[in-house]
């Protein structure tokens, strides 16, 4: 609302300044988005963090839980059999639990990516008999997926307590 002062307003963090290398640029933007969405969830109050704010049932904690599964499926080769269920955190999971699981998954995904030098090569899989996307595709997909849900998270967090910014 015009003229409304929001006490929880944060400044925006600008996009990363990466080198000219394609891998560095893709990874830089992915890490930027990962940090942005984790910051949206960090400090969000219960029960609002898991309360649906839109008719689809989307909630802030569920978005981060979902992204954890997408990261694991994309970079670590995990099977996910029920994607809609990934949008709900377990009732016993705290915000800290979901954040820790997401950050650990990002760390593990980055370890896989650290060993990849050819963007056209397939993502290494624990089971090489299963098809895998190229590293370039996987990075681009995760930028798209994380960016899309970071935008959702921006709106949901603002509805919860007025916090804005990346």
C-alpha cells in the first residue's frame, strides 16, 4: 500500500557479478537464487510459514521443501514418486529443520557440480544405468525452478509479515 511503512523491510541484494565463464555465471545465479529463497523462509513465524495463503495450498515452508526434492532429483539422482507431496513439509519439521535440509542438499549438489567441467556432459549419477540430463540443462532448470518459486516466496513472505527484498 502506498504510504505504508513496513518495519520488516530489507534492502534488495543485487544479482551476482560473475566472470565471463558460462559455468561460473550459471552457478553464480543459481547460488544467488538459493540464498534468496532460504532467506525468505528463515525467520518466518509459525504457523504462518506453513499456512496456505492462496487457493492452491502453496505455503512458504512447502516451497523450500519442494526445492529440496528438486535439487536432490536433479543433481543427486534421487527418485521422487509423489511430486505434489513435496510441497508440504512434515508437521514435525520446524523451519530450522527444512532450512538445514535444504542447505545440506545444496552443499551436496555443489559437491557434484564441483567435479563437472563439461556443461554438455551428463550429470553424474549414483546409478549410471539411468539417463541423466546435461549439466547445462540441469543448471538452467534449477535456475528456472528456484527463480519461479523464489518469486512465489517473495509474495507469501510479504503476506505473512510484510518482509520484502532478497
